């Protein structure tokens, strides 16, 4: 795997090599080199199986563009700064989690456990906190609509592992607490079980503009926020994990619109060649079209060619070996999209 640094231009001797090493390390933290076939990280479990499949099969051929590499680098740097800044006497950071489900070893790394206390029944209580970075546009929607689905899924899987596999992982957590300098590590050792009382995402907006915030009241006024996460029952989380394992084991599985962050339906204004906006299938069903203002080919046939719609492929670090083939295969299986695409191409 290599980072394409051609866009950096000329640089003093040694500096480009140092930049490349730093970016490679950041991408490896995000994408992860191939591991054991029976192991899967929580973030990979949630993501489309094609990402893990392609990176493991073609790791040595991967070429990551400089923009994607720097985005991964920024996320790693933010995590490191936040970890170092945390008061280690009051929380435990960088917890390694592990659980076996249906022959797969699920691996995860929780950023922090806060508000820990042991009750009279020997149950340890705490709050899960995970750090996330995102761009200013996504951050604006997160403030209004809540955490991204994949963040909710990730945190709930961490909750499941902690609560249902406590006896298997608590020794490692105790060692991490001692290493951190946590004030009362003995409560970890004495705990018979753990209860996750609540969970939050600490989200930070990269590229946030103070100038825009001063001029535009609809723009996020601060670059950071705490977003609460809805917690689900462990039996429901386990059903989700099992379902994800099934699709990862299926070589013919094609990603869904939701997995690909795809909004394949585009609203077209008469006389305009580019879409006015993109919508998911559910959003499309709720669109109100003012009579005479927009054209409609048929009920629901408001679409644009897939190349007009930026989706997960544009941000995928495995794109250089995949070239969006799974996304295009998935589209080809949808008769309604194929029909509407033909109509759309005629109109555009």
C-alpha cells in the first residue's frame, strides 16, 4: 500500500519520505492491513463487506490519494490529542475489546470509559465516550439529526461486548486502568459485571470557520459537541452482529444504498441539466412536488446517472483497486433504477 504524494510537488530531501511514513501509518490505523480471516474489527463489520474483501486481497496494490490519507491522518491526530488530554485518574482510555460470535472474533477499541463507580451489588457502572471528527457540512446535519447510523451501531456493539463478555475482558481493562493511572483500579477487579448507563460521541468539526459562524446564524456556532447515543438491548445488538457476519461471509453480497451512503434519486428542475438535490428512497417518497415547477417521469422516477452522485466510493481507501464495481453491480440489480436511469439519460 502506498500514498500518492505526487501532488505535493518538490520538497526538501527527506521531508516527503517522512510525510509518506506518517500518512501510511494513519491509513493503516484506519484501513488496517490484512489480519487473520476469522478476525474482524467493529468498524469493518459495520462497513460494506467489499471494503474488507478488496483491501485484504489487494493490500500491496492499494494506492491512496493524498486527500484521503490526510483525512485519515487528521482523525488519528485528533484522537491522540484527546487521549493525551483526558484526566486519566477519572477515566480509562483506549480500551481493547474482544468477543467471539458465530466463529468470528470481533475486535474493537473504545476511546474512553467515564463516570465509573461500583454499586452495592458489585455492578460497575459507566459512560461510554467515543471521539469522532467530521467535516463542517456533516457536522451541521449531526447537530440537527443526531449521530450517524454507523456511529450508533459501533457504540452499541462496544456496549454488547462490555456487558456480555465482561469476565473475559476485565483483566485487560484492569491492566489498562493501572497503566493509565486511574484513581481506583480496584473497582474494575472487584466488579462482577458492568452496566453501560449512557453513551456519547464527542464530535469535532474539521474545517469549521469562525468567520462563517459570525456571519451566518444557521452555520454551527461552535466546532465541537457531545451527541448522545441511543442504547439498545443486548439481544437486539447480537441479532445485528450475527446479520453482519452473515453478509461478510457471503461472497455474492452486494452493498445496500444505506451502506454506500447513496442517494440515487435526484430532483431535476425543468431546463436545468444538473440535479437540484439528491434523496434516498425513503426521502423520495416524502417529496412534495409543486405542480408545474418540476417534471416527473413517472411515480418516483426522479433520478440521475450514478456518476453524478458522490457516494461512499469517493471516500473509500480501497477505491484504487475496486473502482466502484460493487456499487455498479448493486445498481444493475435494481430494475426501477435501470429504467429511470435510461429515462434520465434521455432527458439530460
